[in-house]
C-alpha cells in the first residue's frame, strides 16, 4: 500500500472509530485515546490527520451523513406520494436506530450545544438529508392540490426537524414517539385522498385553499 493510500485508510479508520465511539460511549467519553482504540491505531494519528478531536468529530459527522444518505438515496428516489415518503421515513428511522446512527445523532446534537466547531458539521450533515427530502417533495407535490400552496424547501426542513425530534424523543418515550408517527401517517393519508380526487373536486379544493390563503 502506498503512503497516500495508507494515509487515506488511516483517516477512514479514525472516522469510523469516532462514529462508533460517539454512539457507544457518548461525547463525554470521546477522546483521542478512545477513538484511536476503537480505530486500532496510535492516538497521535488523530492529531496528525485532523489536528484536534473536535476537527475529527466534525469530519466524522460529515462522513457519516454522506454514507447514510448515499445508502438510502435510491429508495428515496423511488417515492412517488406523501404516504410513501412517510412510510419510507419510518423504515429508515428503524434501520438507523438499529444501526446506532440515531444514538450518534443525539450525541453530536448534544455536543454542538457546547462545542461550536461541531455545529456547522452537524448542520451540514442534516442538510444532506434535507436536500434529498426536498427532491422528493418537489416531485410528489407537483401534481397535488397542495403543491400550489406549499413551500417544498421549508417543508423539507420541517420534515427533517420533525424526524430529528422524534428520533430523540423516542429515547425517553417510545410509545409517545410511536403515536406521533401514527398521527403523521394519518395526515399523509389525508393528503393521499386529495391526490385521488377527480378534476372537479381538485379544482374545488384549490379554490377553497386560495380563499383561505387570502383570508
């Protein structure tokens, strides 16, 4: 293995080690020593490749988000309705929680409150998810009566915020989080009913929504 390849391999090991350490031990116990132990490398390499533990954690946040979004991009691209989007989101949530990625998210969000360097990387990671959700919303709302009255950009951020909140909320009240997901599915079902209306009914819905918006 060449020097550059070996360096890239070490960086990847450290990034993966940081993700595991945050998820398993929490941000309070995440240090150069604990990350290096998880990665199976000398802790001096943390500083050689990243300069500081904070910089390593910021890079790990971006790395983790890029991996997770790439993994699920094709599934999101296949979504054609709002109910499908919510069903997909619920399935992704279960997968992410089982893989420890929800625990990681909780830790970086907590860390970003007291370690300013983590905040931009955490936001950038969430923006990757938001961008994929926005693409879905633009597509599924294009022919919906709701499309004319909904901002996909803002709605995508609302969806991201809601799922982040529910992921964290589930840790303290799983039943409550489950009911919240069920309620969102009911709303998505109502949106699906609107999409199935005939042309006359759809015009009536649009007219009513316009009147409500003007009011």
